[in-house]
C-alpha cells in the first residue's frame, strides 16, 4: 500500500495507522478562523498535550505545555482566538515517518495579531515546525517550534539580529 507520500515498508496495520494519523495532521493544519481551537480539540486524544518548546510561556508554566481537553486550560484557546482571530497556515509540507505514530509538518502561519499594547492590529507571519505523536488518528502530543524572533517583529518589541 502507498499514497501520495510514497511507499513505506510497513505492515498493513502499521500503514493503515500511518495514513489515519497523516489524515489527522492534514485536518489540523486546514482548520482556521476564530473557532479553530474548539474544532481542533476533537483531533486530540483525551490526554493530548500541546507543547511550545521555547521559554516564553507564563511564569507558572514557562515551557508552555498543557492538556488541550482540560477545561482549566480553556483560557489559553480564548487568548489565542482573541490575539489571532483570522490565523491560518499555508505553504504546508507534511512529512510522514517510518514510525506510523510520528508525523512532522513544516509550514507558515499568518494573520492579524491583536495586542492590548497596540492601537491597531499588526500583520504577523511565522515559520513553524510541528512534531505530532498520534495514535489512531488522535493527537497525543503536538510540539510547536517556530522562529521566536518573528514574535517580536509586529510591535517592534525588540531589535532583531540581522539575518532573521
């Protein structure tokens, strides 16, 4: 069995699992708009986690890791929706691996960024690498890696080193 990502030397069951997991990643990156976080919750396993891999989260969670379906974390999604209501991904490339539970994606994201410090929203764009660990089409863990310098560009928050 093979698909648009090419042949893998996997058992039939492992290949089925890989295709199911790739389809979940494809669905994840297609969701956009202000209700995208609520729609994405259905793509996560009940104990699925989102991890941001740089130190920039809140003081009580500096590595910014949380369970997506935990209602205590709902304010994270509300904050993202308010800050980036029209967010979307584009220029998406999905990289399945020979481990059917692991899928990588490289993509770009863009949208208007609203921040209480600014009178008007700023256009924001960034480059991302996403690492998915899935099981039966449900996200167990999603790690997001992006260019942190681009976070500082929209509001002129910091001096950016040349070349970034």
